[in-house]
C-alpha cells in the first residue's frame, strides 16, 4: 500500500511540474526521498532519476488518458528494479568486507 501511495504522490507531483523544467527530476527525486524512510526507497529515487526518459513517457501518457494504472505499473516495476540494484550493492559490500578468497 505504501508503494501505491508513493506512486500516486509522485504522479500528482509530476502533473504539476513542467517537463522542460531543468530542476524537475531533482525535485522529483527529493520528493520521493522525502516521502520515504528506508534505503531501498532512497534507491527508488535514484532509479527514477536514471530512467527519466521512460518517466516522462509514462507520465505524459497517463496525463493524456487520465488513467493512472500504467503509471502505477511503471512505478512498481521501477521499485523492483531499485530493490534489485540495492541487493546487488549489498552483495558487493558483503563480498568486499570479506576480503579476497
């Protein structure tokens, strides 16, 4: 449920900001991070920032069609990607802390 709330808040924020605003993605990443508390959710903000082209495409389509379901699906898939990145990072840190061999 929290993921859906964060996705909806992110969508509503995106509706109020212009795509050509150079500060938009920074604001979006900061707002997503402000809505969240854990490291995985901070990773979500970074993943959204990295996927800016698809972010704009899905946001524009949702605004045109006035249908949020594709946006929530995109947001959930992006959250899963962020989680996978975080797991890979944690595995890297564990391997690094164990040292060679």
